[in-house]
């Protein structure tokens, strides 16, 4: 059991009622994002509290089916750990999802709501419960560059927020001129190759020419999720490149970290991929012990989930280039006023989130 999870596992949890709310919003990446927010309500003996979490499953049909059918009965008296154990035996999907990893996404939404409720019933917050501080969070903006790719949105965002840093997704239609323009800004902190995705709309097949362009064009940037093939593997043989290579899509728990081609120096931590709070904190604990740097990753959260990934970043990896920018950065149109990095934690907080 991860040390920080041990501080949470025995928190009492009482759930009297459960509700769901489907959300949907257009995004800067050109698709309509749907999520479901869970609300678990329960009394601590004196007053009622509500804990919230967010299911970031990408298939809108899965959210529609859940809205029609609802969740299984989750009411009762538990601890955080016994509630997590109960979810192992429950099917939270009225119809089987297209991708098995969505089961982790939904479980995380429910578990994070339960943790939020347990912390509120205990009149405490996550940082206090695990004996850590919540610090200002450095964040980067994640954005697409359009078709054909242009630097315009990067420039527009930096006009609004001078000094803003970025996580970008290079694609096969990037060329040397575009990379040179982006490199000149000095603002690219993460280049996500998306080579580890399979069967999704963002799959980006291994491309040795693109990989070489990115590695050479952004010599100080983290390079995320390369696809290692006979054509690309040699680009990652140098320690200098390996030391700034990060992984995201393959990571669902500590065993996935151990199974990587080499021990990483960087990992992108997306809580929903882990499914359970215990798996997430066990992996974070492993990274801290092994000196693996972490940064938070976002999934276009529309509700409380965004604040929760910001909270985790504030507690565990506040100074790295976290892809947890405030939600307004994901709007299709660039807003006139946007928060600047670092993101200050709330002065007073109860529960899990902001």
C-alpha cells in the first residue's frame, strides 16, 4: 500500500444518495467533449456533504447510456479502501465500452467523488490528509495548430499571457520552417508524438523524419510517447534523448512503469488512467523513490475533474510543466483574459479539488 494511500484508506465514508450530470462543450481541438460528473451525498452525523468526481470517457454514447440507466447502488457505510474494493466487483457501464481503459476512467470518476466526500466528512483537504503542502502550479497550454498547421494560436495565446509555455502535438505535416518558428518562441516544453495510441482518433504512426525533426528542433523539450520501431528506435539510443523522453498512454499503474523499454526520467500522470486512488498514489510513490520526474496531464475535463488534477499537481509535482491549464484555455476562441502560470492554490480548501 502506497504510503500516502495509507493516510486515506481508513477515512470513514457514508453515501446516502448518488446522482449524475452529463456535460458537453466544444473544444479548441475541434470536437465536442462530453463527460459525466458524479455527486455522492452523505451525512457525517451532523450535516450533509457532497463529493464530486468526473468521468472523462471519450465516447459520448457511453455518457448517454449512463444518463439513461444510472449507476449501480453505491450507498452505504464504508472506508475509502472498502469502497474502492467494492467497485472491483461492480460494472459501471450499462453497455460494454468500446475501449477497456474507459472502465478505469469511470472508476476514477466515482472513486475521486468518494474521496472528495470522505475528506469533506472529515472536514479536511487532500494535502492535509497526506501531510503535504499544496504549492503554486506551473502549467502549460495544450493546443492544436490547425490544418495546415500554423503558429497563429500560439502567438495569440502568448499575446494574452506573455511567457506562456506549451505542450504541442507534432504531426506529419509539420515542416522545418514551422518548427523553427515555434522554437524561436522558446515556449515549447513538451512535444507529444502520440505514438503510443492505438485505435483512437489521435493515433500518430511512427515517423522517423518527424521524430528527428522534433528531437533536433526542440533540444530542451520533453518528447512524449514515441513509437519505438526498427525505424525510430535508433533516435532514442542516446542518453540525452532518453533522459527527456516521457510516457503517457501506456501508463495505467506501477507495473506499466516497470515494463517500459528503459527506466524513465519523466512520466505524464493522468489520474483517470489508473482507475483507483491506490494505484495512482502507489505509482507516484514509486516515481518519488526512483527520482522519476512527473507532470500532470489533462483530458479536456469540463467540471470538477480539472480542479482535481490541478490539486494533485499542487501536492506532488507543482514545478514541472503540467498540462493542467484552467479550462478556459480549451475553449475554441481565445479569451481576452486568461490566468497566468503559476496557478495559486486556494487559500482555504476542504475536500479534493478546487
